[in-house]
C-alpha cells in the first residue's frame, strides 16, 4: 500500500483538483478564543486543548475511584472526539467500554450503574442524539432520590455530550439542548468555556452527588488551548464567573458564546465607549441567580446570548427572573440574542448564530433605550 | 487495500479508475484468496459467520411450535415428574403459601379501601402470586430487585411488613418514601427492592447497569428485573436485552406474561412467540415456565440465578400467568373481557389452590389450619390498615427536600414563600392532617 501511495502514478492521479481560490467564502469561526490563565500558585501547568483536558479529568476520575466506569458509543478506541483516548488501555475494558448504539440504553444502564454503587460516566456521542434518553434522564435520573424518599439515588452519575455550533454541523450536530433539561428539577447542567474550567468542572460533576449533564462545546475541542494545571482540582458548580467587570451593561452567556461576548465587550468599549460586565453562567441548573442579579442591579442593563433558539431558551428563564428581581434597577428591557426559531441550518449558519455584530447591536439598542 | 484507497480524502473521477490502478487491486485480492483456501467454504462477514445457502427460504414466524412451558405440577397441584419436585421443606412451603394468601388478603382489603375513598389508588396481584413467591424464594435476599408494579409478593416474601405497605399507600409519616408517590410504588433498601416508578420498562436497562456494577464489585449478587409482556414492547426492553448480553451482566429478566396490558390482549401486543422467543435472538439463555406453578417458577429461577452468578450472563424467564384482577382501581376489565374468562382462571390452575393441594397431599395443611390462617390474615391486615389510616401525613416541608442531595437556594426560597402563604391562608390547606413543620 505504502509503495502505491509513493508512486508517481498515484500522486498524479490523486492531485487535488480544487484549490482554495475556488472556494466561495472560506469558513472561519464566528469567535476569537479568549484563553483563561491560572495564577502560579496553581503549580505546574501543561498546554492542553479541551478534549485533552477532559481526557485528563476522566483519567483522574478513573485513577482516584476504583468503581468509576466510562462508557458510550465508540468510547473504547478513544471516542469520535478523542476525549477517551488511551483510557481503555490504561484502565481496562471492564472500566472503559463501548455500548451498543442505543442512547436510551446508555442512559438507563448509566443510572443502574450508579444505583448499583459505582461511579457512572456516560457519553452521548452528540447532544443532538440525547433525546431517546430523555425519558430515562428526566423521568428517572432526575427523580430517583425524590420519589424514593432518599432511599435510592443515582447521584454518582454524569452524562457528557458534545454540543453547539461547529461551523458545518447543521440540524443534528450543532444543538444546544440545555433548555429542555433545565426544566427538570433534580438535574445539574454544566457548560465549560475552556480546558481549565472543563477539567475542574467535569471532576466536580463526577464527584457531585446528583445526576449531572456536562455539555462540551465541540468547536472548542481543538481550538481552545490553555495552560492547564497538572494537579487534580475541582471547581464549584452553581457559581457564575465574572470575567470582565463593567458598569454599563451585563452580558451573560456560556460555552462558546462567552468568547463572542468577550469580543463584544472589547468592541463596545472601543466603538461605543460602553463598559460591559461579562459573566459566564457556567452552571445552567441550578443557576447562580445572585451573581446575575447583583450585576444587573449595578448596570441596569442585560443582554443574554445563546445559540439555542430564542423561544423558551434558557435566556427566557434568566430574563424572567431578572425582571422580577431587578425591575426597579433596570434602564432597559432584557435583550436576548439567540439562535432563531428554526432548526439549526447548514449553509445559513453565519446568519443563524448570535454573532458579535448582533450582540453589539443589542448593546447599542439598550444603551440608547 | 482497495477500500483504503477509496476512503482517503482524494476526489475520484473517471480518470482515476485507470486500468493500472484496477489491475493493482485485482492482483492483491487474488493473493489474499490463494493464502486462505477456506474463503469459499463459509461466509466471513464481521456481522455473521453462519453458513451459505443457495435456497431462497424465508424463516417464517411459525417455524416451530413455540418454546415449551416448563411445569412441575399439573393444573390440580399434583407433581408430574417427582424428579422435578424441588422437595422444599415444610416450613418453606408453608411460608410460601402463607405469603401468597396474606398478599391476597391485603389486596382485597386495600382494593376495597380505595373504593371507599380511603386511599387514592391500588393495584392487586390476583392470579400472579405464584410468580412473585416462586421467584423470590429462589433468590438470595441480597439480590437486587427491580420491579414494575405488580410484584408486591416479592416484598412480602422478603418480610416487608404490612405496616410499610399500608404506610406507602396512605402516604403517611411512616412511609419511608415520604409520601412522594402514588400507592403501590414501594421501595426498601433493607429488602433490596428498588423503589417502583410508573414509567414502564425504564427499570430494565437500569437493572442491567446495576448488574454490571455488581459484576465489577464481585459481590456474588445478581439482579432480577420484573416486567410485564406489555412492557416488553417498550424500547427500553430491547435496549436492556441487548446491553445485558453484550456487556455480560448477571441479570435475570423475569417477564410476567399475564395476558393483558390494561385492555390490550397479547394478540395485539406481539405477533411472535411471546417474549421468550426474543431472548435467544439477543444471545440470552431463555426459558418459559408455568407462572402459576410455584415450584416451576422456583426451579427455573434457581437455575437461572446459578447461570447469571457463575457465568456472568443474562437469563430470560417468561412466566405464563393470568391477570385475574383489573389492571388497577382505575380499570373495569369487564369492558374488554368476559366475566366467564376471568372466573375460569380464578377457579382452575390458580397458584394458591395448586400449592394448597400439594400441601394437603403432604399432610402439611388442612381445613382447620386454613380457616385459622384466613382469620389471622384478615386480622393482621385490618389492624395494620387501621394503624396506617390514623397516622398523620409527613410535614409538607418534605415536598421541597430530596430534589437534590442538599436543598439549593432557589428551592429553599420557594418553600419560604409557600410557608408564608400557608400561614396567611391556612384555612384553605389541609394542614391539620400533616405533621407540623419545624
């Protein structure tokens, strides 16, 4: 085979016929990545991207908890996004293994593993395919402790799923399903913005005594690179991060959208002389209302942005809670910059996303309200 | 070789399928054939390694008569083949009989209590007592049980007290489930019985997961998962069967095929040979038994358990039985089946009657004992019932706990809001029936 590839015949036959000049509108991402840093007190760091930091967190979980098991479709060879690479070799097939192609089975099995006393870490290959598991997650996992009067629980259960826009994912490889699950008491939902957060948050979810859904923005798997502490650490859930302090407008988002909002804050300062406070919600459920309320009471203006469709997206919950709690402090209505009420499209993605221009426009609007 | 050429990122055009390339492919393929003379003998697909055939034959659903029904007793309770008599000792058999009849008595009284508006809902187990007791008696008390909702006899066998059955049905302060669920949604950690939930078949893949955890923990226990034939139509059942076999889990699937899923008879539930026929298709060892023959159920469960524990693989038992009662207190089955049919099953091949016949043959039971025990059952149940009815409901603050392991701020604030509201509008809320909030 190798000989064939090297042959001049082969090379001539397979020379690319398309050059980059032929392509109409070269794809580029809609955001610029803003890496986090950690203070030196955190010790030694290593350069990791998002899938590597997730791999590191899973490695730590497996190393420190003998009962922990990681499973899902194609998890054994390393996973379609390489999050589980090397883990089966290191920990064995009984701890890191493939399941049949069945999300409702994965979810039900995952619950049972946790009820049976082991730490259960289940992967859904794409968040878009989590819906067959909706019954198990919403009707069973979320309610296990409550309905049994705390006799039984599946607290040691974490679902991981890649979510969000990736440039070409279209309807079924781009969804952000957090709003469906946020409507279910008993679940925790967490979305990291980068590798440093992901490692600590995933470990927290795995060790948390409640069923957690960890949504990983897939477009960040390779592109998000940070100097991640090598030591083991957890990060608190239900605690929002104020990334940029500001006086005039509060910008709230999570995941990839945080990087859009960071750029919006810069543009607002440069172009509008407006000072934005950027907050990463981090945990969607239970969400850190106090941090958001405090910020809005200070600025009087709020923009919430998320990729998921606007109607009944999680921005609606934030908007409703904020207007109820902060009404007298508000200078303008809450603005939501979100995906449109359509399925996530393929070729129209540049028009669909809540990009920096739409967000900046929203800031402009409420500043001049 | 040819395959990897086509999956490379290269764009193919007619130009590429030149003779030189093709001949290269053929040369390599021929080399492969020569090295293995057996290539033509059997199929070598990764998905199946069976045999070739040149006959265009469909495997029809009526290929065979159906998996036979294993039994020990005849319909009247006589042992057919003495070799299959488990020869359980008198105490065990009497206990089996007493638990079945106690369950039956509790069912009658609780069903009535719902009719009288004392509890909101109830489901009886009439006709299926044999499936519960026979299987439970063959298990280890530490084997984990996942039920559907018609397995109260398993709890009865394991010693779940009458008071706890009643407390759950009344949702009073004695209910360890804290009054969260409708009646008959029992659960108990001491009795290794996972709390019942209403959605059907959800327990099935969960049972598989727990069995996997047990296998890893090497604790010597298996998991038993009960479900009805209607439930076996759910997607979760398929998922559970497939996962249990591929992941090699020590789980016992026990199907109570009682002929009806509410009003839907089996002819409208499936067209194949029941649930049992599906087992081998998933790679699962399977047996069909007479669910109304306590000893058959016992023997099958015991043997199945041995397989799961020693070989770490699943087993499927389809226990054929008949649902003598209505689906629940919300159902009147005369709307879809004849009273004659029900009467027929109530008076012949009944699990309780057959076991009694066996006991009488062994001279372990007689009319005097029967009468005394019947009265004792009734008394026990009535007293427990009265105790449960008198008790308060738990503090309504418990509505807000156990959503998470700890109460988060937003839920605590919701409780505080409601506490203030109830304080102001107390006369409109049934506060007197509930334990006072701290």
